[in-house]
């Protein structure tokens, strides 16, 4: 039950002599995480959502707001790599035969699986050019890449097994969109016992009010889902650790 965690002072304090990083300015309180047990999760930084002509654009959205978060996300990614943290990249991506795309999802979003630009290929289909992660935050060899058929990164994937096998207890999250895939993943992680922090300026939505509301929901009631902080604060904490 949540009451067991309500008095928290921010993340865990680490185990024994594990080096602990601290973000004192995090909301709603100080966030502490053992660097050796923390992973960075980069959610859905894919062309389908960020590019004109992609899936997000096909839904009628202005994709330019999402570009604002790319610089902060890239800075956090570089800092996490320098710190030797596990890195996870996710993509919302369906199998070519669409067997993992429910009929209800296709009915609501009929553009999934269609070709609207030959250079991009089929929308939201794994392996297609438009489904690739954008260059600014592209995975390096050895980093974990998760193809997820749903909004949350834990649904019908091996993400939890990958994290548990590495002893991960804490997550730092960036990605798009804030109110959909980022929030769903954060709530899934919270239910699985992970402490997490969403990097406020390294996540974005097509709708500014949705982003603002989601971040408030995450930190409400003493971090009922998790914490938030700015990218500069996260980078500084990783460097200091």
C-alpha cells in the first residue's frame, strides 16, 4: 500500500556502501538513487512521433513541440553513458503482420500499418525507416532496445526482466509523449516497485496542458508515482556521483 512509502524523503538511499547520487531540488522532495542500481529509460524518441509525415502528424498533431525536449534528453543520455548506467530505448512498434496490434487500437488509429510516405514505410511498424529512433538520441551498440506494442514499456515486453537481471531499483525517464507512453510506463514501474524520476524538460507532449497536468499527477501526494527534476539537475547529479 502507498502508506508504506508516503513518508519518503526521495528515492531510496541505496544499499550499504553503494555510491548515492542526490537531486535536492527534485519535486516533491529530494531524490536519491544508487548510481549502480539506476537505469535510464528513453521512451519513444522515434521518427513516427517527432517528424512531419510520421504517425503523430498523421493524427493531426503539430510535432514541433516535441523537438524542444530533444536537447535535454540528449544531455541526460550523454551523462548516463558517461556514468556507465544501463540505457534502455523503447519504440512503440508492431510486428509486420500486425498480430500484436489489437483490433480496437487499429479501429481508433487506422493509420497504423499504412504507408503515407514511401520513404518512411509503414507507420508504427518495427524495422520501417519511420519507426527508427531519431539521430540525436540513437542507441549505441550494447544498449537495450525494446519494441513495445502498447503505451507502457512493461506491457508484453521483457523490460522488467532486463532491469531485474541488472539489479536495477531506480529509473530516470525521458521521452514522449508525457501523458501517454511516459506516464503509462512510470505508473507501470511504480507498481513494480521501482523508484523513478521523470526529467521534466526532457519529456514533451503535443498538448502543453497535458504535460503540465501529468507532471503534477506524478509528484502529487508525496511522490505517489515518482519525482521530477530538470535535465541540468540530473546531469549534475550523475557527474557528482
